[in-house]
C-alpha cells in the first residue's frame, strides 16, 4: 500500500515541468547507449571504441571486450552518457533559471545556461576519454582508478561540490547581465556537477560489458544524492547518515567556557 | 480519553499552568542523556552544543547521550517544509505525554493537557502580552508544592527571553495576524507563488527556502518577538539572542510549547474548511529518514503525517477549547475577486457566485487550473538590509504596462471585466545571523515618508527565525538562506486607485519593527516581483 502510494507520488513528480522535457533528453541519451551496446555485441566494432573495459574483462574472462582507444566514437559515447545521466539532476536548476527570467526571454536564457553547462562537460570529456583509454590498457591502473574514485566519494571536498549544487545563485533578469549571469551559472553548475559525478562516470566507462547496468546504478545513486539535503563536509562513507550535531572536544568546551556570556 | 487544551488565560488553564511548572521542574532535573529530560526534548527541536555550552545550558562535564540517540532524535525540527505542521504536532504530542506523566507522578490530574497561547485574539487587549506565569522570576503565589517550595525559582521563567519591548513583553500586532487561514491550498504554487498554508514540498528538511504562510506568520514573528535579543547586545550575534529566537535553542523556553500548541490549533481550525495534501509523499513521508520521538517510557515512537491528522482520535486524543475560525475563509475567484473589485471600482462587496469550492472540488484538492507565475521585475543587485533600507526593483515595462491597463479596465468596468493578475513580492536568498530580527516591508511609499508609514503600503512582515542555520554554508541548506513571498496585490491595486501607476521601478522599504531590530544586518540576494493570472 505504502509502496503504491509512493509510486503515485513519484508519478506526480515526473509529470511536473520541466521534468518531462528533461526525461525526453535523458531517454535519447539512453537510446544511443543501448543502441551502441547492441551494435557492439553484433559487430564488436563500436564497442571497442569504449575507452575502458579491462576491469569488466578481468571480472568476466569470456568477455569480448578489449581496452580501447580515445576515438571520436568514444567521445560521442561520452556525450550520450552525459545526456542520459545529467538531465534528471537538473530539474531544480532549469526550473529556477526559467522562472528567474522574463517570459519573452525564458527560452534564450535557459539555452545560454545549458550551453555553459554542456561546454563544461565537453571539456571534461576531452580530458576524461583519453585518460580512461589509458587506464584501459592495464588492469592495475583501472582498479587503482576505481579505488581513487571510491576515496573521492568519501571526501569532504566532494561534499563541498555537492553542497554547491544545492546553492542557488541569484541571476539578474535584465539586459546583457541576464545572459552573462546565466552563462556564468551554467559554467559553475557544470563544474560542480562534473566534480561530483565525473569520477563515478569514469568507473562506468571502465565497466565495459556491464556498463549499462553500472550506468543505471550510478544514475540512480547520483539522482537520489542530489535531492537529499546538503551535509557538513567531512570524511564519511556515502549515504551514511550525518551526526545530528558536532559535540565539541574537551579542549573546545574549555574555550567555550571562557567565552561564556 | 480525549483531553482538552485550553487557552492560557482561561480559568481552566490556571491549574494546568501550575502543574506545567511542576512538570518542567521535574524534567529539568533529569540528565541530558535521559530521553525524557527537558534538555533532551529541547534538543530534538534543535541543538548547537557549542552554543548550549556557551549559554551555560549544559556544563563541560555533561554526559552526552549515545551517538545513535543523537543521530535518531536530535535536530529534527522541520521548517520551510510541508512537514512543518505534522512534525511539530507529533513533537508536541510526545512532549505533552512525557509532561503529563511527570504531572501525574507529582500528584496532578490524569487529564492534564498543555495550554496554548492565543496571541491573535483581537477581542482581548492583553492577548499579545506574555502571560504573567512566565514573566515572574520566582514561583507565583499559591504554586508551592513539595517539589517547589515557596520562593523557588519559577521553572517557567528564563533569563534569555528578551522580547522587543520593555516588560511586560508584548508582541507587535502586525506579527500575529492570521491571513494564512485564508489560503486555499496547503502547498504553494509554482515557485511558491502563491505561498501555501503549510509549506513547500521537501524531503526531510530542517530549514532553508520559502516558508509556508502559517509558519511565516504568526509562527516566525512570535519567535522573534518573544526571544528578541539582549538589550545593549549585538542582535547579529547568536550569543546575544533569546532562546526563542533560534531553532537550536527555542525548545529550552517553556513558552515555546504553548506557542506551538497555538500553531497546532490554527492548523486544526484551517482543516475545518480546507483539505490537507492527499500526496502520498506527504502522508507517508518523509524520506530519507523517519520522524522519531521518545515515548513516556523512553522507547522510540515513529510517526508519519497520516498518523497525526485527526487530533480527536487515537493516538493523539485531544481537542482545543476553541476551534472556531477567527477569520472568514476566503476562496479564490469569488470572495477575493469581489473584494478586489470593490477596491478597484467601488463595486459590490460580494459577487453572486462567491467561488466557494464545491465538496467535490475540495475532495480532489482541485481549485482550477494552475497558472505559472511570471517575473515582471527584479532588483539589479543584492540588497543589504541594516536598519531602515530602501531597495529599488526594476520593472519590465511592457509587462507592467499590460498589468496597469488591465487594472485600469477593472477600475472602469467593474466586476464584469476579467480579474487582473495578482502580484507577489519574492525575497530570495535572505542570509544573515540575526534570527531575532523582525522587519516590516512597505511598497511604493512616497520618498519623503518618514514618521507615520501608511499601512495601506504595508506588504507584510519579515521575521528571520532560522536564518542563521539556513545561511550556514556547511549546514543542511548549504547556505542558501531563507525565501519569503508576500502577496502585494492589495497594495498594487491601491496604488493604481490612488493614481500612482507602477512606472518602471518599484520602491521597497524595509523598516525595523523595533529599535533593537535596527542593528540587524542581513542580505537579500534578489528582490523579485511576479504576477499570477487568477
């Protein structure tokens, strides 16, 4: 009963603009990813374009996957992956930008904002795709990268970037300043997003023949995480509840006593 | 057994107050780690240990509860959220049960119930004055008992309750008005315009963002007006603010519970003519964690909003002695529209179809098609408020021209014409540390207006309860601050009627509600004006 009611609640969220449009974009990204995977299974050709692979190969010795090169197709795959995974994370931001704009400018301002956001991800792709291709040449390198990504997900710095995603910048609404602010905020949001999600996407690229499953799991985890409240940056395992309050140390308490008013 | 919560100044409440003092004393004598202690219960609303140490509420050698208890129970209060009302109802219920147990153990009545403070009653001049029982430093005469001998400190009195006036502490009348009861929907519209009665859709949310209307006023206003800040102190320093001024200390003041009983009563009043959300995310929420309270025996009691809707049935089993609506509910399209045309064109006060929603409409929670608000003005930069402050809001000329033309048509043709759009002022990203601050917001005042500010220009009040936590970049709101939405349709209509057309700018003036508020220093990242098709 509770599950059914929560399901109905989720359906209400999905119907609310701009979620349908973002879902449409995301579905297109997924379609490209699925198509390329099926195509790869048939010919192996495009699949080799996937820059990673050795991790999954080591898990599945019978896999036909091989370490790949940083080809243009691999870059297209990166873009498709961003299109598939990002839109649902942006519902709040796109809505904010749209509603902070004069009605006759909504379309152009949102386009400028998205341009800033996408440019950051393209730049990230230009760096990540060759890097992942290099990681894909050696199992040890790839597993090392996975370990580093796990560490990154526990770090306070990543939490700071995630908190930045929660903070809505104020955008001006008139004149050229409106476009400038939208572009700047698109860059800033794209940057924070890339820092929060990019490393996990590297591991998805390394997942080779299970990359669709890994991508789905990563999308779910990143989306859930985005809509939960911000947390104090500190070293902690992902999704472990934060302490309700920070109990000061004995030394800190002594200092507070001196400051007692 | 259904118990009755009575108004604090009613004859029936006199005995309840005396036993309340005894129970507070008993709970205050329990250690922090005891889930039924005064301090533990206050920490469920909010605790900032460093501030509690600094205030001397807890001593350096205090034994803290286990980390798991802190995580499960403490700092749960839901603010700027659609869970604000149900969470506080469950919290109050848990507190009242523990309190009653202490009353019974001390020989008090088994049907003891928490009194409430109705400060909005305009028929009683003293309603806004802090009840005497809370203002006396020593135990009131006739309250002696074995636990509290004659001359004992009064458990209902706290030093850190400063208010905004010389004693007796009196709440400003602008901060207890009940416009919230006239709102149709529990949850606000797109972009929180119009604001809802109960608060915006959130997950488990301890503060930050837009207030629901009842939370904005009287809830937030009363917190600041009672807590205040230390006379001669710094209103921007948490260490100088009263317990009631901040979420992390509010539960330490015994008046907090009577204030929230009144807020809870107002929800009961609203529910008599309106409908709670049917959204399962609300009824079965929240995610990602549950609301957890201590039971009388110290065990855990978890609840969802669906469990605390009807107070008169189990498990709550209480009613209020006065659940009548103090203001007429005003439904959209009809009565509000008629009142509007009465101002704009001098037409009839009520139209034939008063727009009262049918039972079917209420059942489904459908009040007509939802329109999206449209931005028509915004400040060009952030506004720093420090004492009386003026902010210019640039207006979009084509859209404002369209608005004034429609207002003009409504003035000329009266109710036969289409209703012009409603207008809202949105204050985004309010950040600061002056939780106690109370301000008044005026629209379109003449430049030379200084002494008597025309109430026709009053857009609403601004109370910053919770702003410190909402502004903390490392807090759960990531430093986003508070948002406030004020409907300014009436003010804009009045400006139009008086011949002061909206030009290409709107003057917004922030006026401190008292001398102590004048030193408050906070920023507003953007002041925006929206219009909404009715």
